[in-house]
C-alpha cells in the first residue's frame, strides 16, 4: 500500500478533482452563481430590514412588520420581472435600448413637472402618484442607460480608438441623463450613474488616456457640486476631520454606524439584538443597514455579504469574458460597475472611508424602486449568462424539477 503525504492527491482522487473543476468551469456556472448570490443577498436583505426597522415602526404606531412587508411586496414584484427578463433573447434588449432610455428620461422629467416630491435630505427625485404610491425614476435610468450605452458602443467598437467616436454620442447623452438626476439634488445616484458609464466605456475598449482626462473633469465637477451645497460641504468636512465635528450633529450618523459595527465583534450580538436600531442610528434600515448587519451578525455577517457581492462580480466578469457579443459584454460591464460599485460606496460610507452620500446597499437596504430595478438588471445579466456558448444546451439538458423529485421519491421507496 503506497503512503501519501497530507494534502497529496491519490489516483482515486483525480476523477473527483476533475469533476469538481469541470462543474466550476461549466457553461452554466455564471447562471447558477448569479441566481444563487442574488437569492442569498435578497434573503439577507429581507431579514435585516425586518430586524432594523421593527423598533422604529412600533415607535411610529405601526406594526413592527410594516417596513418588512413593504419590502417583501417589492421583492414579490421584482422577482417575476427578473424571471421574465432572464428569459428574453439578447436581440430584444438591443431593440429596446433606445425606447428604454427615452422612457426613463421622460419619467425622470415628471419629477420637475408637478409630480415630484422630496425625500429625506432634500432629494427631489421621487414621483408621487395618487394613492400614496411613490417611485424613483432615476433607478430606471440606470438599467436603461446600461442597455443604451451597450447598443451604441458595440456598434462603434472598431472606431472607439478615436476620441470623437468614443465620446459622441455616448458621453453627451449619458451626461444629459445624469444632469436630470443631479437637478433633483441626488448626488449619490449621480455618482453611481457615472460609475456605470465608466464601466461601459472601459469594457468597450475606450483608450485609457481618455479616462485620465475624464477623472480630472469629474473631480472638478465633484468639487463644484460639493461647494454648491452647505450640507455636502458639512459631510465632507466631517469625513476629512472627524475630531472637530459635533457628535450630536455633524458626525452623529457616522459615529453611531461605527459604534454599531465595533460592538458586533466577531460573531455579533445576535439577530434582532442591535442597540443602534433603537432610534440611535438614522436610516438604520436604508443607507446604514450594513452597520446593523455588522452589529447583529458580526464580522462573519459583513464578510458574508462582501463575499456574495464578490460572487456577483465574478459571475458578471465571467459573462464578459465568455460571451462573444460586444453588446452583452458592455451592458454586463455597466451593470457590474453599477451594482458592485454602489455596494462598495455604501460600505465605504458606513465604515468611514467615504463621506455620507445617501447610497443604499443593493438588494439589502429597504427601498422599492431600487430593489425592483436591481432585480431587473440582474435578470438581464442572467439572460446574458443563459446565452453564453454552451449554456442554453446545458440548461435544456437538465432534468426538470418534477423528474428529479420523482427520481428521489423512487430511490427512497426502493
């Protein structure tokens, strides 16, 4: 009998290793990773919304489940939309790119035509409809802009080495959409849209020197926008020098978010045991839900959420590398920079690496428009993953759920 050292593979282990690697490199890996990571993030989000919002709901005289039930309702709306979008062919998305962007910008313009209502912080990017229904059209602009940029840049890909073709019409039209959001004083969403445009241009193959020029211009614009608002300047001042801020005013939210994360330790205080959610931490179920998650689930919970966003990034990068269609590659890159970039901005704000911007954590924070459109965008990427080379055949060859269930029952009886 041949002895083996610890960690050494025997001949009998080789088939198992080959099978595992084969499954990881399967044509449907992107599909399953996208679906699995999205589902887990959605479940984590619903649980944390329930935990972080219950006390505030009771304090306002409502049911402790009020915010959770609203979020669950939005999830039940978003999931069928995502499922439907995941079944549509790529050619349909190409044909919808222009109408989708036009419709989203028109919806955003309604904010300034008598239907707009201000959210917390003075943002004027919500539409108030009869019956108390509100919607945020800037969330629809994200997905529409990703598809439109993909359609335009894919068609001009061979000419993108020339700055005229790289910038026109992509940058002016995208700038118009971002300006419509900025006009409502929503800097956070505008930053995410800029990330989205950057992702589309990067994946399309725009020369890197143009990104350097764009970075300088963006920095100058950010400084100008910050100086135009005393509220933004106060946030930036607190971020740059937290020692000089007033703990009861300027840096109250940032301090309590940090305390929540710190008190969670390795394993957390336990689900539902947060102290900061007792009206200490503003926006506990929205922008700062990551702090409550860290307080209740500890470092383990925060790393789990980071890992799930990492899996989303891995799956979308895999779609970009494997799919032969430039439209799919560019649209997926834009959605990747949107969702994962927004998550990193939110987490950076909570842990104090960025000033407070009012950007929610995708799939986790409470918010109907954001949840529905994020699920819709991921449904689009799932459709792209289903059209990867070999993916459609592999998915078609799977036994149905009914057949698998009957097989399991048959083996149990045997």
